[in-house]
């Protein structure tokens, strides 16, 4: 079955700097890769997703890149702000199968 | 308008008791899920229903029994609660299975003493 590895488990960056979180997956048939953000005490919410027919997707300060050959995808947050502090989860899935989440990255934005 | 709602938000109970958590979605989605999030924040899928039919049943003790009376509701009943069941349980829904955005409920924090 699918296995998703996520690194790092904790990341601290200075406010205004960029943050990068990386994930690898094992099932080459996976074709949907979402990223969820979970603020303290809140529910996970989708922030960006990418499908396997696209290599990169951007939404304001957030971007995701996908390398299908290497089976890895990354989340990039630029110009980080205090409200970016949260736990971020990557995930991978394919049609009619279950979604598998990475173990999460706790992002701290330092003032 | 709450898209995915769960009740109760907090549940404190003693070992050996039986409890239920209810979930409802008003998004018209076909697929609903139950997730368990432990103290380390790992999100693990437990069950998935598609149009009231069980499609994913992970390695979960049979003390956990989901029930979907209709497409908009997915409840979770837990028998003989154990200390290790303490966690946050999230319900979620998506338009179809797996490759669509999942909308999570607010979570139910279960504490077993």
C-alpha cells in the first residue's frame, strides 16, 4: 500500500523567510497530492493541492511542486507570517483508494 | 452554515463505558470518513463510507462500529472504552472518494479515565 514520508517533523523559520516541507510517496499510481493546515485546536483544512498531470501550482505565498519520477512533492511558503504557524500535513491518494497522510510538520514562525 | 458538524465536541468518560459520536454534512458529498488523531498529531483513517456503503475499514478494534443511516450522516459507536482510545476523532466528507478535497468537522476530544 501507499506510504507517505514527511520531513522535517518540526521547522522554525524567521518571520519573512521561506519555509519548505518535503514529502515522498511510494505508490507510483498515486495521482492526487493535497496539503492540509491544522492550527492549534482546530480542524485540518486544505490549503493547496496538485494532481499528477501538473508539475507546479501556486496560490499567493504558497506553492507546491511535484516530481513524479522521484515520487516527491514539496510545499513552499514564502514571506512567512505569524499566522502561518501550524501543523502541515501532506497526503497522497489515487482514485477509489484511501488517502494516506504524512505524519505532519510543526511550523513555528519566529518574530 | 456549518459544512461538517460533530457532536459532542468533548467527551469524558470512564473505561468500560460505551459512547457515540455523531457527524453530519450538508455539502451533498457522497463520501464520509472517520479519522483518529493521537497526541502526536498523527491523522489515521479508520473508516470510509461512500453513499452509505462501507468502503474502507482499517485495522481498528471491532469495539468501533460506524453507522451511516443516510448519505449525510456517519456516526461512530465505541464499546468498552479503553485508555488508549483517548484521542481527537475527526469526521470528514468529500465529493467522491480519495481524490477530492476533504472537509473536516471540528473534532471530538475523547478522554477516557
